[in-house]
């Protein structure tokens, strides 16, 4: 109990979603270097963000990536992904086209994270995985219908979805957002609100540490997408000025 108290009490307090993160994700992992199980728990969560950035770079949406769990080469798609993912990614999956392969990588990630939740006995991680799977598949369904595609072809880890959450309102708000930046902010706020209902404050269990890691990750993502969105908006405005000048 005292050991868990030390880990949690020594972490800096987190503000609201849109506030400056008090520490980096790599710094958090360094803080946990002496505990294998806690390091694995938190690195499993942070890996999601690395995969988001990797996917963005490979899709041409990001100019560079700065992974925390993945190596730099893995982040740029120049080296194979970690064995913890590859064991859930069949040989037949690895040979698929880029779009289908991206879906299979997410399937592998969620199954790997769910297996980690089971091995560590982390109820929070298990619930978070199911929440993220359900939200992702909900977004995929909306996008697919908008493009006239069959959603079933793009859904991942459907058996891990949860029926306990209502995504209808947030999906509608996301779909009606005036621009991608606002849409991403809508999703981050929804994730933050979910944490308010599912974190484990004052329990001093490792699940509280996992919830802290997700909060810190969301703060980092908010800062990143806001900065990227403002930069993109400025570039588009400059292009319009040049074309009309």
C-alpha cells in the first residue's frame, strides 16, 4: 500500500483537459522504471498514442513523429512493430494493402491491450480498451456511411465492444463539427468526461495510475492537435491570401 501511495503521491497534479501537461509521457515512464508491472500498464496505454501518430505520418497527415514506446524507426514505419503486437497480427494480415493493414494493426493493439489487462488484473485498462474499441468503431461506421461504404469491413475487435456506453450524441456532434480540429476536440472532451466516471481516485491502486496516464495522454493530444490545427489554418489562410493578392 505504501509503495503504491509513493508512486501516486509523487506525480504532479493534472489540470483540466486544455491545460498544459505537467510532465511528458516519456517522463512518466521513467518515473515507473523500477516497477515492471506499472511500466507495462502505462506503456500499453501510451502505445495507442504512438500508433495514432504513426498512422498519421504514414497517411501524410504529420511531417514527423516523436514516439514514446515505439522506436523512432517503428514510428516512421521503417521497422516491424513490437512483438506484443505482431503476435496478434497474422502473417496473412501483414501482406494486406495499407488501409486493411492499418485496421488489422488496431485490432492487434486492442487485443494485446486486453490481454495485458487480464494478465495484470487491471479492470480500468479492460474497460478503457472496450470504450476505445466502441468509439473507434462508431466513428468508422459514421465515416463509412458518409462515403457509401459497408462499415462491417472496417470494424475491429467487435467482440470487445461495450453496450454500456451511449455514443450517439458525441458521434452526431463530431459529424457536424465545422472543421477537423473541432471534431477532434469533441472526441477528446468525450474521452475526458468518460474518465470522470471511470477513474479510480483515492484508491491508491494501479488502476488509478492507469487513469492518470490516460488523462496525461489526452492533455498531450489536446496540445498537439490544437497546435497542428492552428498551424494548418494559418497555412491555408496564407495560401488564400497569395491566390487573391
